[in-house]
C-alpha cells in the first residue's frame, strides 16, 4: 500500500571515470551571477569544450569549466537542463563529464534589475552527439525485474508533479515475480516526458513501464514510464497536438505567472493556417455565448510557459514571433521568441 512502501533512495551518478557523484556535486551552490558589460560579446557560432564541475539532477542546473581560457569571466559557465540536447527522459549531466557547447548572453533578473549574463547553450557530448547518458547510468546502478528493456503495462492511478510521485496499478497476467505488488510507486525521475521534468498532474492513463527494486531491495518501483508504445508523456501527446508550418508575429496580451499560461493576439497581417483559424473561430463563438457584455471576444492564441524560449519573460505587451499548432483544446502558439526590434 501507499503508506507501507518506504520512499526509495534516488540513484546518483559516479565520480572520476565512472558515473557516480559526490554529495557536493549533487547539490551545487549557485554562485553569484556573472554580470557582463554592455560591450561584452560572444561568438554565436563558436563551439567550446569543458568539464562539468557540478550538476544537481533535482534542481536542474550546474556548471562547466571551460578548456579554452579567457572566453568568459572566471572560465566557468552556468548550465541549465533546458539547454542540454538529449533524448533522455530526465535531462542531466554529472561531475567529470566532458561536454561541448556554445556560449550565449541572456538577460536575467538580479533583484529588481535586469542584467546581461552568460551561460552555456546547445550542450552536447564532444563532437556534437546527444547527451544520452541515462540508460548507461541506469544499467550501472539499478536492479531490474527482467531486463532493462523489459516493458509491462498498467494504469496510472495518479502522478502529482508537486509532490513528485504517483501510483500505478499493474495489469494482470504479466508473469511477474510473486512478491511484486499489484500497485507500485512511480517517482518524478521515471516519468518520461520526452526530455523534460514532469510539470503537471496525470491520472487515469494507460501506461507502459519497466520495474526496478529500490536501493534497499525491499520495494519495487516503476521505471521509465511512458504511454503505450513508448510514447513520451508530453502534454502535446496527451492532447494530440498537431504542429503546423510557418512563423508568425503577435503580442502577448495576458499571462498568468502562477499557472504558467497566457494569450497572444496575432498581428492583423498574420496569415494563419486554415485549421488554426477554424479553431479560433470555434473558441470565439464559445466565448461569445458565455460573455456577460456586448464586447466581442478577441482572436487569441493560447501558450504555455514551457513553449517560451528560455530567458524570455512573457510580459504583457511584449512583441514575439511563434509557430502554431492545433490540439484537442483548440489552437496554440509555441517556440515563442522576442521579435526583433
């Protein structure tokens, strides 16, 4: 039962030539932000190499020490999980890993003031390979029911992203060992969201997964949970998103910081795809029926914080460019970047 299962210890990557990590490496302290002057520039096309000095799997950031000296102040760059190029379900690095990357200038908030800072971008392994390291780390650290590639089916009762865990009911007739319970726990690191940590509550879904023993060997846990067929549990897959060609311009009209979503008003000259226009007309008609005033509803595209370029603050009035999609809920915008002034 949920109350009787002890919380599993999280696995950690190794030191030196292996993938283990020290406690200090797993919990990096964020150093003071490196602020660069207005005339500081970087080569946007250049690639550099370096060694990961620390990285926190749970906090999603770390630092890399550059092999090439004098490129940035202090020869150390901040690395965020969103800049890691990977197919892994839970993007991460580990201490001692050799990586390749670019350098970008970003506008960051320091107190109440925006300042220019630097960080790593487009992080890969040396030579440009994706940072696909999780399977090898799992093979080294985890004890599997069957093989690492073994897959089982069941129903996700719920997963609570805020609490970082959920429960899965395993289907009958799978020939599992007798001591594997009918219901097992799933932790956030094993929810495969296609390269992103899980951010939303999930429930009542058919799922596919592996099974592992926890570190103490006294409980079973879900491993690498996906939709049936190995499809990542991304919101766009759950809502049957269809991404469409083209780049468009518009203005952010509203954003809810607490819930992480908002609206964009496309420019009048934007020639949106027919399927997007149809979805917008349907949503406007539905809004008109619920309206309490005679003011006609606006033509607005929905967007999520996850669809905003890292470093862009989605402020009301901000001019942006974006691509579009349709899904079960209507039409939306993705890949938001600041419009060139």
